[in-house]
């Protein structure tokens, strides 16, 4: 019943493992807290294809858990919170210790800073063994202040900037200040020691921590320190560096002669020297470091180096390819034939092979020939599935219901050439895309990816409808892990219809137009996480020009860019600052930038106090016309609430206008609001409510926006 295995049915490994977990949980729920399961899956008979799974159960003692002194939580909540009935196994010897440690962490993490517990195993009674858990919960408290004594060398401000445990502030319900965690406190103690040792106090000690409580449960924690002498680096000595100059090695190090000793940095310096040698082909290098302290508060750093042979790349053997060619791996090699086989380049080689998306595992065996100074490589790969199907659906305030269906073949010719098709359909837009990708359009020396993409797009905008058929030829190069540059040529046939009368500013704003444009794009992503970033930056920009010599019936140029910066603040919160701007101009025989190429603002990703594309320049009848100038600013504070739920407070501002319009020019509109985000593996689901800070006659006071994916 628990194992989920039935005679005569196929053996399912995952179902079997889940069954073992259920069986273990049932035993622990019945009091067998130290139960041990051993399973084996063998053939029923040597010549048979039938399997006979066997589970051996060692029940151990049956415990009767008795809770004493518990009032803040129910016994079931404590059993769940301490993992008493969890599916992992625990030995008899570790039961008492682990249970107490988990109880302490559970209570103190919830503010019971004076909590203590005693866990004892009493003599068996009948068929059960009493496990008595006596607790002293104490009063729920908080950290009122954190202080330091004995800090002559480092300021109080420097100290407070190093620790994450903070005294409770006015906005503690947002910042989580005053919260105590054993894990964070231990990290703070290590951080303080590390800070001192980096500043020259190599023998600094923490003598103890004094806790003083007040009547309201506030605790003042005072850290007593003994700094000891502050050491300077007298000299740095290298021995065995036959193929590296001393000046070059000194440039790699955190420690400098004459500066205060960075004691933990000595180990980092040792690794920096070793890494430099390995990256230069000395793969067997050994580096040992020693810090010698003098009586006059000075120190010497000595590094003993055994370089070993310098390797150059020999043969590269590929194994495991069935549907791909060996060339798909070999062309990723950044090392020239017979070139130096440095650690950094070898790792780049392996990562580049995995990044092709053709293999789900890439293992590299290094075969060294030290006498010859040659390194041979054996690549063992396991190919992935090359055909993918994707589908999805959702709803947004700007699109209504929408759905996605796509398919992709990633390996047309054994060398990673791919073809894909995708349909994205919503209540306001229908888009169909076909795409062909060639990984090495100019050969593996330049590493540009070539693309040929066809689009069909039918969309309803605020002021017009657009039907577009286009083809885009592009070359793209990856410059960092999540950054790229791209050059494109697009030829499209646009039909603009149902244009609001006030939005028609030139003949190009309605009817048919052929647009041929060249475009340059760049995207630099330095965020720590693309789905839920807490620090880093995202920078992007584009420039395009359409003109008659390219095959276009309209002439214009357009520039736009966006920058978003992410800062971790208030323990676990994040501030996001984002700005975007753009300009466009018509030239030649074109009177105005075509309406489908103008800038529009308003909506869930720009200024959230307005509906989609309704902010900015308007005709006399109130119809949004778009503009040839745009600026958009966003500030957002994101605060974790519970689990994957995040609260947000934001201020947005933006303006769209025509540069040559002296009457209705730049007009910065401002909105503010609140939002909720729920994090999912594919990005956040968000709900925002933005209200206008400068509401005008005829405008709504606020707008709701629902979105799937990052706002910015």
C-alpha cells in the first residue's frame, strides 16, 4: 500500500522511491523515530526478467514523545518544524542532540531568544520508550541594539556596516531589523573576525558576548574584543618562480609591501599565484604560503612555488556523439593547435560545448604527458533531445487572454543548425514566427550566430491597427554569459488601418508602407539572477535607420536605450532604479516618423498609473498620437513578505512628445502605487495598482495591471 508497487506491473524507480518515503513517514508517525529502511531490487530468478523488490525494515525503538512547558506552539507544529516526523533517517545516538538543536533554532528564529530545552530518553515502559522534551520558552524578545567594546582600531560605523544583525528600528516590520537568528549571528561573529584580520589585526579575538535584557523583551548584545597588535607587511618573497617575474606576481596579490597585513588574503594570494600559473599552462603547479610574524608588529609573506611542466594542447578525442558531428565540439576550442593549454581556456572549452545546447552532459578527461609537455583531451558527451515543444497561456490587463504554442528542432545537420516555429495569440494580437539559426555564420574564428526570421503580426493598438509581414536577417555574438550584440536587416510590409483621425499626422500614418531598416542592438546583463535580481545592472540599446537605398519607402532613424540598476537594501529588500529614453526623426521625403515606429508610454512595464500606450502627446480629440521623443523613469522597492510573495512600492514617471512641437512639448507625468509579486520558476506573477499623482480633468484616478514576467 505504501510502496506503490504491484506484482505484474512495470517497475517504476521514481514511484518506488516515493513509496519508501511514504513508508518511512508512516513508521515515524507511529513513533519509530529511528527507523532504518534498506531496499534492494533483484531478479526473482537468475534467468528471469521478473524483479522482486525487497525492503528490510529495522524499526528501532518506539518512542512516546512527551512535551513539557510548551504553550506558544502545538506539539504537532513543533514536530513538523523540527523534522521529527520528516522522511530523512536519524540514528539513535543523534536523535537527542539533533532534536534539541532544531528546537533551539525553531524558537529563536521566532523571537524566543531565552529559549532552552532539555531532551531525555527515559526507561522503556511496556512497548514504548518515553522521549521527554522539556522546554523553557521564555518571553518573546528582539534585538534592541548591538554594541562592541575594545574597538580602538576600527570605528563603530565600520563595525555596524559589517554585521547583518541590527537593533530594532522604527520600520522593523518592513526592514526586519531586530530579528535574531543563530545562523546569522554566527556569520556576524565570523565577519567581525574577518574584518579585523583583513585590516592587519591577525591575532584579534572575541572574548565574549554580554546580553542585557529590558522589561519589554529587548536585548542589548555587547561584543567584547581584544584587537592585539596591527601588523604591516615587511616583505613578500617568492621562491621557485623560474618562469614568472616577481613584479607580475606582486600585481596579482591583495597584500602589498608596506601596507597592513590582510591575513585571510594570504590564502587568496596563494590561490591567485597558483591560478596564474595554471592559466599559463602549468597545470601541475604547487604553491605553499607562510606568514612569519615579527616582534615589531611586522610580517613577511613567503611563497614556495614548484612550477612543473608547461602543457600545450595535443589530441582531442570525442566520444558519445550519435546524431551530432565531432566538429560541433571541436570548433568550440579556443586554443590554437599546439597552443598553451591553460586552465581558463580548458574550462571555457568545456563550457562552450555545453552552451551549444546539444548535450545534457559534457565530461572531459585530461590525459597528461609531462615528459613531452603535452595534454590530450577526451570529451565524453551525452546528447540531449533535439526536438522541443513549448506551450503556455495566461491573462494580462493589456492583452486579455493569450496563448503560446511553439516547436523547435535544434540539430538539423549534426552541427547545431536549428529551425523553430512559434504562434502567440491574444485577444489583441496574433503573432506567428518562423526562425532559422546557423551557429557559425562566419566560421568559428569570429563566432557570430546567423539568423533568418519571418514574422506575421496582426495587432490592435490604442490609436491604430497594424498588420505586418517581415523578414529579418541577423548576426549575433555573445560577449558575456548573458550579454550579446546583434546587427539586423529587416524588410517589412506594413498595413496601418483604423487609425483614429486625430492620430494621422502624415500620409505614412495609414495605408501600406514598405520599411527596410538596418539595426544594431546590444544587451548587457550583469544581474545576479534574471528572474528575481537583487543586485547588478541590465543595460540595453538599439539604433536603426530606414532609407530609400535600403529598399524603404519611408526615411527615418531611431535611437533608444534602457538602464536598470538593482541594489540590496534593508537586509532582504531590493531597490530598482530604471530609466529609458529614445528619439526618432524623419528625413528625406518623409514628413513624420510613421505611427508604428513612434514612442508610446503607459501600462504595466512603463508608467503604471496609465492604461497601455495612453500617456503623452495627444491630438485635439484626445487620441494618443505617440511621439518622436520619450523618457521613462521607474523606482521600485521590493520587500519579501512570506515564502515566494513579494510586496512592492513604486513611483513611475514618463513623457512622450514631439521635439518640434513648441506648444505641447515635454510634460512629465508622475504616478505611484503598490504591487504584489509571486515568484515562479519562469518569472514573477505581478499585480500592480498605480494612481496618478497629477490627475487631470477627464482622466481616471488609477489603473490596475496584471502581468506575468519582470516589469523591468
